[in-house]
C-alpha cells in the first residue's frame, strides 16, 4: 500500500469514527519499499488539495521522513520542484509492505502483509 | 471499444470471474452519456483535485482496472487515484495486479496521443475490508459496487482477519480448503433477503462516505427491485438522486441487470 492510503483510511470500529484520535491510524514496525514512478509535477499539484496535511505530517514523521513544512504548500510553493519531488516520494513512491496500522482511540492493530492491510475485525468488535 | 483489463493471472477458486454484470459496468461507465456526465463533474477544467475512485468488493479487479486505465475517456482527465476493498485477501492481491497491468498496458498502447496527458493514474492500494467501513467519511468521489445481489435464504457471515491469513491457508487439508473456497465464493453472490442485505448496508453509508462532489454506481438485478431502491434514495431528501445509468439482459427474464447512479444535486462541484 502506498503511504497516501493512510490519508484516506480510518479505524473500522464504529465507535471510533467520531473520535479525532482514530485518524490518522499510526504506523508501527513499518517495512518500506520504494517503487520508482515517473515524476509528474502536475499530478502532485492536483493530489495536494486532496491531502489532510496535519495527518500526513504525522504519518511522514512516523515513517522516518524529514519533517514536512507546517502548512500545506500553496501558491508559489507549488512551483517548487523539490517540495513536489519530496511529496511524490512520500505519497506515491513509498510502499508499506509489512507492519501495523494502530488506532489512536481503541488501540486496535490492523496488520499489513505483503502490502495488503487487513481491516476485518474480530467478531467481538463487529 | 476500450480494451478490457487482462485477468489471466487470477485464480477463480475464491474470486468472482468477470461476467455479464462486470461487463455491464465497463459498458456503462464508458458509454457516451455516462462519460459525458462524469467528465462534466471531474475533468481538469472543472476541478484540479484528483478524484478518489473506490470500488467495494473488487473481485478480480476488472472494473477498477478498466477505470484506472481509461480515466481519460471516462472522467476526461488522465489522473485519478484508485483504491479497492474486498473481504477476500486473494481478491485484493488479484486486484492490485490487474489494475497495475491495466495501467501499464494502456500507457504502452499510448491511446492518449499527447505525451503530457499520459495516464498517470495511481492505484494507491487494495485493502482487505468490509465495504467502505474503514474509509474516512467524505473521502470518496466515485464509488463503484457490483454487489452480491442474488437472493438467498441466508446471508453468509463476514470473514475474520484470521481466515484471510495466508499462513493458515497453507496448512489446510484438501477438504477444509474446499470448504473455505466455497465459503469465499458464496460471498461473491449471496445477497440474503431480496439479494439486498449487503447493498442496503452500503446504501446506508453513502451520504456519509461520499465527498461533496461524490457519485456512486451500484448494480442491481430485477429481484432487487431497482425502482424501489431509486424511490428510497429520492426519499432521503437533501437533493439525493438516483437514475438508471445502464441496463442489460432480457426485460422479461429475472436476470435483467441495471446500474444506477446515485448523487447529490446542488452539491458544490
């Protein structure tokens, strides 16, 4: 799974949906793999409006990337090639192959195996 | 006709093999009327933000792969993000492969002559999940669902995380593997009462999971009573709409299939 996925998923437990602590889920013991993709500045510019920046900063930090700027790149910063390249690398080229995604509210752990995260709940949590 | 994604790598022991309903999806989304409707909503002149296209219950991934490879024809833009969910881990692995191959095949064919608009659709992940229950509310722009729609006496229960454990599968006896395969296959078609039990769960979630510009396509068979479903959606109020976007099969036969489009009128696009 690409790192950008963490910006779109949340805990599957119903009661967690209303808790701000359930987003983003936190990566634990993540094993990363880089997959080279053509750098398309326009694409990254169009992806940025879809990103919850605060959540991405948390995720990037957990995965050991250099700290992202405090606020989402806007206007002139969107033409800064290095910024776009950094985002391209984090969001689209980085794959999480193994590890866990952990809910900050209920502490439930979702396992990632061979790049596929499993969000099915044990029967007592459904 | 746009090329159909290759699914020759998929083992159909536990995964639904692309059939009439899958192909109706491809026909409907790439039809002139639907692609025009979608392009008006999502093309790059109307919005910069890349649409997130999610398919619930991807199976082989043939539908999501098709959409990923042909986003220029369907959405009027070369860049979309795709994400697939399925309760069967094997289907997730198959989908990841199908979508990546479909994107690659289309890039090689160069159906988009302008190199600047080469498809750079990205499949962000396939996740093992129940419908859209693990997706963030308000995040889905386009939702696709070819449900288990066949009316059955019982609705099969959902698998647990451990039933999808690849290590467990390797240690199974032949008879328990057969049982497990049959169970996973039943999940691809068995819809419970009126064939609607799973679809109803997804419908209930739609107002919450779709973005402001969101739209959902859901396939129904005649026994699901598509007209009642559309009526129900209109009764949600708040500008919610449902319309038939495509249909196939013999009008008189029970297998008549339709795909309905669900969206919110007056939403900010």
